[in-house]
C-alpha cells in the first residue's frame, strides 16, 4: 500500500537514469573524441596553472565546510517541525526549543574557538 505512493518517484528516477545513460552513450558514439595534451590540461582562467594542481588546503577550510554542512542539515529539521507545529503542541515547542539551544551552544563554542574567523 505504502509502496504504491512512491511508484511515480521510482519510475521518474529510473527514467532519469535511462535518459542520462542514453545521452552519454549517443554522445560517445557520434561525437568527436580527439583528446590532446592541450585539451586534457587543467584550465585556470585561460592561464597555465602555476605550481602543483593537488596542493594542500588549510584545515580551516575543511572545518568551515563541515560546519556549513552540519548546520545546513540541522536547519532542514525546521521544515517538518513547522508543518506539524500545531499537531505537536507544547511538547513540540519544548523539543524544538531544546534543539535550538543545543545548536546555539554549538555555534557559540565554534565562535569561541575562532573557527568562524577567516584570514
């Protein structure tokens, strides 16, 4: 019964994958394919790249990226809560309040560590 509701999504997913594969195969079969060293070289704004292409990034970049993903995913929980807010009542309000307090404590902790400072 429940799976019948998701059947259109499954059909759409399968159709999208099939169309993508067909486009890739047709472009590979009929399109020009003449790789050269110049075509396969890394491109940086029309200039030749300076230095190695796989240089190390600072850890701060990864920290900010992980924090963005973490807070972005946590904010996604606000939508279902807002949709069912009236059905949840006071319990839902208290639960979301605790959730927001935990988020705020985490943000203050990161702020105190200096993780939000960009050099």
